[in-house]
C-alpha cells in the first residue's frame, strides 16, 4: 500500500515538472542570480579587521617575534 502511494506522488511530481519546465528553469535562474547578487553584496560590505589609519592592515606580533626580540 505504501509503495502505491509513493508511486502516485512520484507520478504527480513528474507530471508537474514536465508541464512546468520553463517556469522551473526561469525560477532556478532567478534564484541563482539572487544568490550571486547577495554574495557579491556581502563581499563588498564585509569589513576586514583594520587597525591603522587609511585602512592599512597591521600585523600584531606575539611575544618573541619581530625586531625587538632580536636584541
């Protein structure tokens, strides 16, 4: 009985997809464009850790590293 029910669902899904291929393709393309746009927006607005003026990145050295550790 369960296999008959599952077979009916599979058939209905296959029929739906075959009748609406164009709409599914357009929807999938729109979703991909929206995701790409959101990723580009996020990448452009996310900030890297900046410590100096003018947006310069500064490397924070731990103990025993750097020029002062040599002498």
